[in-house]
């Protein structure tokens, strides 16, 4: 609705072929990882699920090398390794007595999401990133509605109190806003750098839990958070900028 009020032309692709590509891409690569993620969360401890999911930058770098012919630099590999260690410390991951099916399901989600991030860089060439962001919301909504025909779509608990309703609305707005900004970031700086910066999500989640919920952070978790930040910094050092092509036209190209 907001996109339509700002510029209604962004609601419509330039032709039917482009509309089909955007709808199909969003239906597969947004709905698929979403279903896999919540299936895995039911089978795994949250910390283990979060760790496996945030390993997707490693797959994204591989796919960017294969599909987009981007170089996988030593800085990128170093940042992925440092972030991986940081996630282990921050989340306190345990692989004892975990569901093998849950691990495979989350790894499938991780691979699918990495493909989404890399292929987005190709899909949005010539397309306004906000248009893709819009279709990322519409297509999964249509698919999930079809999958849940005959089942209750809105549960009473959502509307049981004002707080629950506001929380429900906040989750929707933050998820949609995050997706819009993520696609915009991929268009501006490329998939490799975007997915590394996205690794800050668990660090910010821990910070929100500290500020909003009063949860304490152990020294080990704090060290893990600092390692994640260090990994993001390593990947975005000035020397690595020349290796990441941008999908947006520059002022000098004219």
C-alpha cells in the first residue's frame, strides 16, 4: 500500500514476461526457504537452527562464484570463518541429540536462501528493487493461502489482546521492511557483501533482547558478537570493493 501511494507504477512490471519471472522467483525462493525454516525450527533447538541458517554466506559466496563469476576473495573466506566462530560462541550451539532430519531441513533452507540472495542480483537487473521487494511479499502470500485452504488463517491468539495485535503487526512490518532493504542492498553492493552484513542479525537480536527483555549476555556470547562484527568489517575493507560488481548504473557510465 505504501509503495502504491509513493509510486503506483512500481506495482506493475514492464511486461507479462517480467511479471511472470518476478512472481515465479518469489514464489519459489521466498516461500520455499520460509517453509523449510519453520519446519526445521520445530525439530531443532533455536540456537542450532539459527547457527545453521546463518551459515548461508558460505553457500552464497560459492553460488556467486559459479553463477555470477564473482571472485571469492581471501577476505571473504576469512570473514565467513570468523563469523562462523562468532555464531558458535554467541548462540551457544549444541549438536548433542539433535534431529538429523531437522539439520538436513535447515541446510536445505540455507542453500535455498543463499540461492535467493545470489539470483536476486541477476533478477533485479533492469527492475526496480522495490518492485521485486513487493513481489517477494505478494507471491508467498498467494502460495501460502492456497496451501492453507480450509484451515484457519488468523488464530484467535493474534487478536486476544492489544499487545498481541501490535506484536503481530510489528512482526509483519519488520519482516516486509527487512526484505525490501535486503533486496535494495543487493542491488547497490552485490550479493557477497550484502549477505555478510546480514550476518549482524543475531548480534542485533541479542542486543534487542538485552535492551527490551532484560536478558543478560555472557562474556562468551559477547566475544562471539564481537567476532561477528569483526568478520563483517574484514569483508568490507576498502581493498575488497573492486571485486564486487554493482548492478546499478553509475553517473560516469553515461
